[in-house]
C-alpha cells in the first residue's frame, strides 16, 4: 500500500459485515434465491479504502465515478472478464473508471485465484448484480456509499447500508421502518427490514422512491405534494388560480402503475416508467409545488402553498434521520430551512392526509408527514438513503 489506511473504513467494516450476513441468511430462510456472498470485515475495509483514495484523485482532470461489487465471476451473469485481473489499487481504479462511469455498470471484485494470499482483485465488469451483493460506490470526492440491490427490477433504487464522508460515518438504521408513523416512501428506501420489501409487487411504492431520486438529481430544488385521490381539500392550502393547473389530470404515471405484474417486468415498461417519472420530477424544478394524487395522477405544478383559512401557523416540527445514533429533535419550523421547507411543513400541518417531498439545491431531501403519535409534523431527512 502506497497510501495511509482510511480509519473510517476499519470502524464501519464490522457493522457492514453483520448487515450482509444477516440479510443473506434471512433471504435463505425465506427461500429467496441469491448467489450473493457475504463479505467479511477485511474485504469491506479493503473495498472502502480503495474507493476512498481513488475518489480523491483525478484522471485527466475528471473526477472518477466508480462502482465496485463483491461477486465471483463464476456466478455473475454475462461477466466481462479481463485476461489478467487488476489489483485493487486506487491508481489502477482511476485508470479503468471511465469504463464503468455510466449507471448500471460495476467493477467486479473477488479473491484472486492466482494469488498466494488470496487477496482481492478486479476481475472485470458486470451489469446484472445478484440480489444482496455488496456494492461500494464513489458518489463524489471523499463520499463513499455502501449499498446492495433489493432484487427484482434491475433499474430499481439500491438499498443504502452506510455512507462515509471524510471522518463522518452514517450507518442506516433499518429499525426506523418499524416506527408507527413511517411513510411508505421511507419504508421502501430502508430496504429489507420493511414489510413492503418482502412482497412480490412493490412497484407502486417505489414510484415515489424513483421520483425522489430524480428530484434530487436535477439540482434545482423542488416540492412534490402527494394528496388523496378524489379529494379537493388540498386546494384550501393553495393560492388560486394555480399558474399551471392540469385538466384533465395527467394519467400516464397512474396508468403505468396499474399495469399487471408481468408487464412491469418488461424492459419497455421500465423504460416508459423511467421517462414518465423524470418528466414529472422535472416539473418540480419550476418555482412552486408540483401536486400528484396518491394514485400518481398529475394535478398541477408551480402551485403556491398558503396557510389554510382558520388554521394556526405551524410552530414545532419533529426532525429525524434514519441513521444509527440519531436523536429526534423538536425544532421551530423556521429552523428547517428556507421557504420550501416552511411552506411544506405548513401544508402537511393543515392537510394531515398528505405527504410533501422537498429537495434542496444543496442535496438535502426531506419527507414531511403528519405524525398522529406526536400530533405534529414529522420531517424525515432522507438524503443519506438517496445517494
């Protein structure tokens, strides 16, 4: 090694080892087929360490975008295998990074069969990852995400396990999905400890996950309000006339989610769904809020939120982040952020059966939902789950 060890990698490795061991064992107990291998702590540390130091380098002024997965080439479908495996070294990784910078392509890492010490090597590239295989990704310089695929739709959002940024470590707390007020969006993002993740048809929940990822990706910030179908009560919290009201409601996304299970497994459906999600997420970049129903009908965009007549101003909001060690905070609404956050908290405060998704330009992402248990608005910080 020509670089110092990355201390955060050694600290977090045992927890990540336990995560994959637990979930792979649980999948086997439930009869869910997977060829994933649980990485030990030493393997996890080596993968994170190499990714971290590679992320700080440049190759012809380009920031490397690298995704590595721990999987044997013998169980990988259609593996692209190198004649001579590459060493797991930051200098080597940045050289090959351009080959895997597009989404869905990963460097395959496994124990070197020719090495006397059975050290890790990069054997090639892979696109289809076995469910529950460990993935280590460079999100940006110094920011490393450890995740795994949830299985099923290969285009779906991966489940984040841990996020490391410099000396800061955030390990996702899957137990947050058991909270009585946990919104379905957060439940889906948290992964396999959530009940929704063990059913065979979770596409309708994952629509909002894809929407959140797309909203965050455009970088302009935005608000998405999810309101009950066949109800106009939400209009009491909106300034009228709405600049960009949609009449009749735009139905493409709603109709796609109502398709049968077999149709949803086709590539054509997945591509059409992705385009529909991106189109609606793009509307959130317009000043104001985009409004869809719980059945994904688009009602309006560019809407201005206002306090409902006769409703008190929102004062306090509970704030949590689903990471280990987080402590719930009760904040004054003005401490949440800018106008988007304050107006969204007010909207949910006035309309208890709605959910507001708020993307900030700086990458923060917050889900606002009413908490019957606490009798106040609950703000869930979820950007750690969206990387």
